[in-house]
């Protein structure tokens, strides 16, 4: 998994020093250019000089936001065996001072994943992305629950409030001396890290609501997330295994939502 972290962090998020969307990708990478770069990389020099580069089998263009790069699947000979590997290749318009990757002619190799194919790496990347998005959704749900508890402690009757009240307490309680309890970005309920969020108010009270629930479901089930999540004023968080929106009854997560442990 360390290679996967390198691919996601270095290739897709830090592909080039101070890149611009128009130049981050560089020229189109050819198999010849990839082969020349790989043969000069540490994978085939120094302690690995006994390895014999064979060929580039496959190139795949990858992109994350404005950052672009390539995955190169290649073969080499070692101890009379043919082995396969994948290397992320990026373009840098200027030398990288940190020298955290091998660079030649503008192209850079971040790392080499031995005994993996591009298809295997892509599946690992998808899995890591899903896990990261799900973790973010659960983290935001916990943040909302904590903010609601904090807000309720400031109301006369212990009521919960709408998310905008948590972000700017004075808008719901004129003259309130309390500062923001929830980031405005989270209070806006905008789609975030592959998940769509929703606030469910419970029975109304004089000061707000006696209960609440917060749900987060994947925008593209199976791609941006697998499970749908729900958290409420009891402090519990539960999930649906198919990514559907968990049922909510009277401002609380309802069965068959499974409790997250």
C-alpha cells in the first residue's frame, strides 16, 4: 500500500512543482519516451544494474483535478525470469528542488511497484479513494453531532438547531456571544468528497428541534463510496451497505440502518 500512497499523493496531487492546468500534463508520453526514462531510473541503475529492461507493455493517462500524469506498465528480465511492474510518470516544467523523484528530460518517475499490473494498481487506487471518501463522510457526521451538542448547551431548552445556526449562532439567537461551532462549508450541505449530505430536523420545540439526523450518501454508489451513513442526537452512527440513504424517523436514524462500530 505504500506505493499506492505514493501514486495518489505524489502523482495525482503533487505531480509537478507549481503546475498550471494548461502545463501540468506536459507533452503526450510515448512508449519510447517512457522506456528511455525507465531505463535511466534507479529501478535499473546502481544496485539494480543487473536487471535488463524489456519493454513498455501499456500506458494509461490518469488525472485528478488539474493534475495529470501517466501509469506505465513494463517488463524486465531478472535471474532469467520476466517480471512486470508499474511506474507513475509525471511531467515537471522545471527541475524539482526537493529531488523526491527521479527526473530526466522533464519526465519524472515517482516510484516503481513491482509485480503489479496497471489494472491491479487502478483497483487499489479506487479502493483507497472509496475508503478515504467514506472516512471523510463519517468524520463530518461526527463533527455535526459534536457541534449540535455544543449548540444545544447554549439554548434555553436544550434544543438543537439547523446547521446554519451552528455555523453562525447569532443568526438564530440574536445577540449570541458564541462563535461558530461548525465550518460554513459543512453547514452548506454541499456535495463533498464524493458524498451528498442532508440534515433531517426532528420534532420542533420553542428553541429549535428535540432531535436531528444527518445523512451522507455516495454521489456515485460504488465509485465515490459504498456505504450510506446516518448520525443523530443519540450520538450513534449507522450505515447502509448498498449506499442508499438510511431511513430517518422523527429526526433519528431508523432501522434497518446498521450501527457503525
